[in-house]
C-alpha cells in the first residue's frame, strides 16, 4: 500500500526553479510539432546541427547507376556510417533490413526517365505509404525554371500539407536542368521559393561564388547535393566549404559509392561535416583508412 501519510512530504515541486523551455536546435524549425522535430532530430545530429545523408535513389529515373547495380552488395556494407539513407520504396522494401537503425528519407516524386522531360514529375508515393514505412522525411524534386515548374512546385506543396498533418517533414530537392544556370542567384531563387511554400529543409547544389548568400537567404536548413563524381580531395573541399558557409550538411551519393573506398570516403566526409575537419586532414584520414583496407 502507498504511504499516504508521507506522500505529501515526499513530493518535490521545485517551485523556486522555473521550467526550461528549450528552443529547437535546427534553423527555422522551432514552431514545428513534436513529431516533426523528433524526425528532424534523427536526420540532423543535435550536437553538430548537421547531417551526412547517403543518396542512393538515382535508379528512380536513370536505372542501375554505376555503383548501385547491387545495393545489397555495394551499399549495405557501409550504409551504417551515414546519418540517414535517401532512397526509393522499392529499394527499401526489397533490400534494406527492417532492423536497419538509421532514419530513412523516402523519394516520393517521380514519373519520368532520363529518356523524357525530367521536370514532368508527379507525386509517385502517397502519405499513407510514408507512414507505413516509418520514414523520417519525404523528398520531392522541384524544377524551378523547368518546363513543368508549376507542377513540381504543387507536388511539393501537396506533400508539405500531407506531411504536416502526420508529422513527416518534406525535403525539397532543387533540380538543375541543362538550360538552367548554376549560380548563386538561381539557387537563392530556387531554395527561397521552396522554403516560402513550406519545405522543411532544402537540398541544393554548391556554387563557389556567394554560396553563403544562398544559405543565409533560405530560412530553413540547406543540405548540399554531392552531384557528379569528382576526385576525393575536391569532394571533401566542396563539403567543407558548404558547411563552413552555412549548409546544415551534405547529401552525397556518387562521390561516396563511386569512390575507390566508399567506407573511407564516408568517414572522411563525416569528419568534415560533424567535426569541422579541414579537407587536407580529412583526405589524410581517407588515405589512411583506404590503405588499411577497412572491412567494417
């Protein structure tokens, strides 16, 4: 039986200590609901405020990309070192073990291949599927300046509305077509439009000139897209410059899984993003791990 007589004295209300109301660590996210923040706090490291995403969703429009021919053999041995995986529901269901502990960012837009006009996408995965798969965010491609610009923007806003209803963030992925300029002015336009219309964070490309203005003018976190494969020192330098200039992390694919040593490269990228390691030191780490021929 409970000690009724001593119950009153046993309670400590700490009336002289006000309850703390902590602000959320992630840029532009303080007013979001608890479930949304919880999912974002799994994608972004609360200590560094940054993320290293591993993008392996290329096959949704270009088939078995080099390095992704066998996701089970090429990706799973080092997927544990990423903060999160960005992929399609087909790969998630067919290959990723349900015991995989890292958060998932699910590609939910699609509808065209590299043989057609890429901007002509639609919503390809509904909110119920995202809930069913227990994902932490939904990724939608947005083609600012593309032939189907309006349709892609509306795709994103629809997912934002549905995601807000169920507490799942939306990642807007800015796409650059062959006729679109890759400069800070364009990316300021693209990222700001996505944020203004509700995207919870935005993935965009790095530009050497004025990238800090792209990050500063976007009120939600920006994650740098890795883009095509470049030499490891260049990729590490690009990642370093991006986070030092305001990006909240990177989402790399080809620069990791097409590297000669994907595990070493992923660990080197993590050092740059989470520990502010210099590109030179990170490349030394890469070479050391590569020469050790690490297996785990």
